């Protein structure tokens, strides 16, 4: 009897193994797209498991048999868009009356007391909603900068991990921090800052618990002291030391406004890039949010160090912070990616629209002949991937992860468009029809697989009202 049981069990194990192997090896041909943002793939791409295994030339066919063929003749295919800077929790505070029509420092002072009321549930639902917004816009990887850990919410990052996994997007979650409160000359209120030993201990815990190294990773952790005006010089140095011991990246806000430059000169006796070098952050494992107010010599120093810059055009326009010098940064060797920034300054989380904003505002700086839609698409894909230190995403190429954003041009705004790829940005695409993450469709026919959007909206809206009511 036991022998029969063991035989049956062995057969079952073999069947399961065969099913797993079939799923892993299933080959899908995305056939003959309307347009695709890579040369030599007019016939489409072949995906096996989570990886791109072939680019099919115009008029060609896959070199080996495929299990499924999908007609993509109505779709423009891009690499999955990559968001290099966000604050998911800020979806709860869009268009807050007290913060309207202000520049960065007074804007922050209006919002800090509200954000001090965040709780675990608010952070979780805000993360879910932000990730859903991003995914629907063609974003497959998002970096979030969470630096608020009010009393009673010591494990806010864990709430984010749960939210990200609920939606199925790749993420780099940065364990942010604020340690320099108002009483010590910083900007944030004391209720929003943490003890530095607590911060560093939790950073180390987050790496051990959640960080996935290597190609195909769905979740990375990085360290992100918030800004020169909200953390101490010591925390900047200690964060860099710990990050390098553990092999993770570093992120912070820098050179966003003239107010910040004045703060650095007053408190540290130097400009922001000098400060960055002084604390050991002028290095190629660092990417910075905004990076607007650099002089010519600083551009060279950033480029020589291989620093990444997250250009956040919509937020910079809303707060009138200035325009990032993207072309000069790249010419000097720095890396440029795109970030939507928080939904309290951008008031949205839409990556394809952010790429359009980057195109338009950079043309305003450099001229219409100097910045093309190809530049904006490169920034929001390969450039963003490089900012995050990832070389397995951001391009449509053999061996890269199968992260793809597929857009239809079937709205009135696209009628008459001649160049399908240019039309995505020039005509203002705002929603993807299909989005693939690691070879799996997460958005299909404009809907996120397995997500009740209306229920999420209601839950999130209730959380936002509860947060605002705390300070009413």
C-alpha cells in the first residue's frame, strides 16, 4: 500500500514539474507591432518566461516554435517605463487648499503637520493606489522615497512592501529618513523626525528582510536621507557607509530650489554639490531627485562621478523650482532619468504624461531641434534604469526582462497622427492598453488584472479624508 502511495506521489511530482517547466518555457510572440522603440524588431519580440529571447525583423518570423502569437498591429510597444522618484503617500494629499500656490519651503511647512498623521493603513492604501496609477500609465518599475515615520508607524516601509506586492509592479523602495527637526535648525516639525540610531537599525533590517539582488529582482531597497534641510551631516555619512557595506544604492533630494542652496551655504558653508562630496555621496551609486541648480563646474563634477539625476518636470513646474539641465548633465557624463515626484506636487502619478512634460520643458530650455521624443523615451526607460543601477530592464533587447508598455492610438487625440512613436508624446498618450511585467500581463485591455479599482478608490478616498480631518 505504501509503495503504491509513493508511486502516485512521484507521478504527481513529475506532473507538477512538467507544468512548471511548460510555464517557464512558454514562448510568446508579440507580432508585428504598429511601432516599437528599437531598431530591428518591426516583426515583434519573442518572450520566454520573464525574458526577451528574440527580436523579429520586418517580414520575419521567430526562429523557433512559439506557443502563443498575439497580433500587436494596433499597438506601439515601449520598454516598461521606469519612475525614479516618487512619494506614494502623497496621493492622500492632492490639491490641498493650504498648500496651493506656494513654492517648496512654504509648501512643505503647510503639509508636514498633515503628513504627521499618517498611519499604517493610509500608507498601505496610498502605495497601492500610486502603483495602480503608475501601472496603468505604462510604468513597470517605480522608486519610492518614503521618509516619514510618525510615532506609532515605525515600520512604514513594510506597509509599502505589501502594497507594491498587491499590485505586482517592480519597485525600489528607499528607506528615507528625517533627523533634523525645527528645534535643531531643520525644516520639519519634531513630530516627524527620528533618532539616527533607530533609522540606521531599521535600514539594516529592511535590507535583510526585503532586498533582492540580481537580475529579475522585483524588489530592491535603497537608503535615502531626505534632504540637506531635514537630516544631519552625520546621518548622511553613516547612511553612505552602511549602504556600501550592504551593497545598496543611495538617494536624496538635492539642488531643487534656491532656498535649499541658501540653506546649505548658511548651515554648512558650501553649495549643495560641495556638501554632497563632503559627506561621501559624490559617487556612481547615488541618484538625486531634481538636480536643477547646478553651475557649469558642478555639472562636470557630477558627470565625472557618474551620479544619476531624476528629472521631475511636472513637480518642478507646479512649485516653480526651475528646469533641470538634462542635456548638459548627459554631455558631462551624468545619468538622466524621469520621476513623477509626489502626488502633492505633481498631483498625479502618470509616467507617459511625465515623459511628455520632460520633452516639452526641455525644448523650452534647449530648443525644439535639440530635444526629440527619442530623448524623452530614452530618459524614461534606459536612463531611469541606469539611475537605479539596473541593467536588466529599460531596453527591448535579447536577455533583458520582458517589461513592456503597449499603447493603442485609438482615441480622438491620435487621429491623423503620422509617426506612431512620436504621437505617444506629442498627442498626449495617458493610458496603456497592455502592460507586461516579468513576462506576465499585469494590464490587459486597459484593466489591471485582479484589481477592483472602484473599491481601491473608495478605500483610498476615505483614508485621505481621515488624514485631513486630523488637522481640521
